[in-house]
């Protein structure tokens, strides 16, 4: 048995035990406590995150964290597939744009950052990423138009 599968099995046993204890104590907050334990486990190493989130339904935030772990491990095709399935959510679109920008495809990055900006009004990090991608594509005028108000505000 590999270390990852052993770790995954131990984690599932702990989660089942936690769910049983929580159900006995307070049946209404059992799922909340299980979700809290899952969130705390998502802070670990990339391989641990992959083992935890590989199967089952994921929230958009979990999909984003799962895809970031896939990107860090060099599995870009799998990360693209995970992010594409939840591309309606702005933070998944932002991660997809970051992945395309890191791979050197600034044109696709602009497309995905644009989709993300529709859902995230006023996100400074996203605006800076969009400005960098626009500049890389050769649209320096649009990049300056986007970033100059930010520079004026923070000087």
C-alpha cells in the first residue's frame, strides 16, 4: 500500500469517526464540523490535497485549491479540466487565467481574466493580473487605462 493511499484511508476513517461523534452530539452541526475538518486538511502539501479532493463533489473554492495543487505538480491538463468545469465562478476563471499566463499564453489569460473580472468587481489582484496580461499581449494602452487609477490611489 502506498503512502498516499494509506494516508487517504486513515483520513477517511478519521472523517467517518468524526461524523459519527458529531451526529451523536449535535445532528445539525455534523456536516459543518466535517467541513471544518476538511478545510483544515486542505492546508497541507499538494499531494495530500490531491488525495483528499480526488473523489467526490467539490465546492468552487475546493476546486480552485485542487487545481492549484495540480498546477504545482505539473499536471496542467488535469488542472484545466477541473477549472473548466467550474469556470462560471470567478475565482476558478482567475486561476485558469493565471495558469495560461504562466504557460505563456497571454491571449487566453486575457480572456479568462476578463471573465473573472465580470464576477469580481474591485478585486485589485485580479486587476493587476489583467494589466500584466494585456501588456504581454501588446495592449499597453488598455493596461495603463486599467492600472493608472490604482497607481494614483496607492501613491
